């Protein structure tokens, strides 16, 4: 008998460009089905993207709850109505309680715009420029109670260029996020990611996405 298509709940807070990449990948490959999109903000642009694709949407407005635990309990109740295989955070900008994370442990996935463990939190592109790193990127990881932390499923790398601003860097990283996230979710859904303790392992065939970085070191010792 054919296995049922794995299902996702996608949680968003904003414009939803990563959600759109996930929607398009599902339309192309049927690697998974997005059963619901849930936003903590009633006016998140991503809700319209979901509606346009015929995906059910839900809003759990965090401003109507007195504390994080009450919000997370309401979110979990809504999520559990869909009983999805995976809960995918695609620009979901709320810190989740330990209880929530543990409830969905092993099937809660996040994308973060840095090469974790570097630069957790907000303003990652500003952080990268301030640190003077030569490469930057994005990470897909399983979620643990610590913020922007957990077994790394996949990463994408961009070169930091002279003259980069947080905006130019963000644009290049976001373009790669749109390629990285669907392939990482597909690998998880296909059971190609083994995880134990703090580590996740994707099959040997998987390479990180590396954008325009020359893989030679000949320029060392030479004049630029
Ligand atoms: C993305 O860059 C995502 O990596 C980031 O929010 C953006 C959402 O954009 N997530 C985080 O910073 C989580 N810590 P989108 O709404 O266009 O997908």
C-alpha cells in the first residue's frame, strides 16, 4: 500500500516568502501536503498566499493572551485539530515555551537566517556584518527549548561581499532560504534525516548549498 503524503502545519508571522517556496515545492513534487497555515498576526501577508493556494488558514492572535503559556496552549489546541506530521516555523517570530516545544519534539522545524550556532535571535545580518564574518547563510534545524538551537538539518552559505548592507545580505540569504527550506522539509518528510541527541544527519548525498564561493585558496599570499 502507498504511504500517505506527509502533512505540515506551517506557522508564520509575516510576509510568508518561505511559505510560498514551500507551497510551490509541494505543487511541483507532492513531497508533502500543507494542511494548515497558522499566523499569530491577523494581518500577516502569508495568510493571503495560503488562501490563494487553497490552504486552510487559522489566526491565533498573541496579543489577546495574557502570557506565553496561554498563547501556546491555544496554538497547540488549534494545531492538534489538524494532527499534522510536522510543525514548520517559517518566519514565526514568537518564542515558544518549553512545554510547547516538548509536545512537538522531533517534528518541530525552524528556518533561521544565519549559520547557526552563530547569530541566534534577531537582526542576524547586522550581527554578521558587525562580526566581520566572510560567509553567512541560513540554517534549518529541529527545535529545542533554547532559542534558535537544535539539531542542524541543512545549511546554505553565501559570501559576504565588500559593501554589503544588512539589506543586500538579507536578499541573498533569503533567495537561498527559498531553495534550502523545501529541500530540507522534503528530506525530513522522506525519513532521510536521522537525529540523535544534538545532531541530525542527512544522507551522504546531501551537500550544503554554497552560493558563488570559489573553492580555491590560491589568492592567499598574492596581491588582491
Ligand atoms: C526569514 O528570513 C526566516 O529565516 C526568518 O524570518 C524571515 C521570514 O521571512 N526567521 C527567523 O528569523 C526566525 N528566528 P518570510 O516571512 O518571507 O518567510
